[in-house]
């Protein structure tokens, strides 16, 4: 449920503010970002890597998700997430474990 709510917030573009310093973070979520395609995986060991955010030109820009082959046998993809810091919200990228 939290993931769906977060995706809905991101789809309309959200501005976060820090409590003390009013740091503004603008999220740019274009309509062409792939959340997860319908249907089966394209190959046997495929793992869906969810959309990520990249810091470019002073703002976060959405990068589409994609199918990937794990780096090692039985690797698991951990999705990225937003973490609150003293300066506002910061994107923590996803990674393989």
C-alpha cells in the first residue's frame, strides 16, 4: 500500500520541504517511465529493477525500470527509497545483495 501511495505522489510531481531550512526538491516524473511491464519476464533468471531517481542539473529525474540478469546466482535486488535527512529527502539507490 505504501508503494502504491508513493508512486501516486511521484506521478503528479511532489515538492518536499525540510522543516528548518526549507530545502526544495523537485521531482520530475515523465509519463514514459516504465513501472513494470505486464506479462512474463523476458528470460529465465530475469529480475525487475524498479524505476530509480538520478540527480541531474539540480533536480531528481526518473529513470525507467528494466529487466536485469543478477550479478551472482541467487542475488536479490533491493529497491531504492527516499530517506529523510537534516537537509530534506535524499534518494538512496537500489542495489544487489
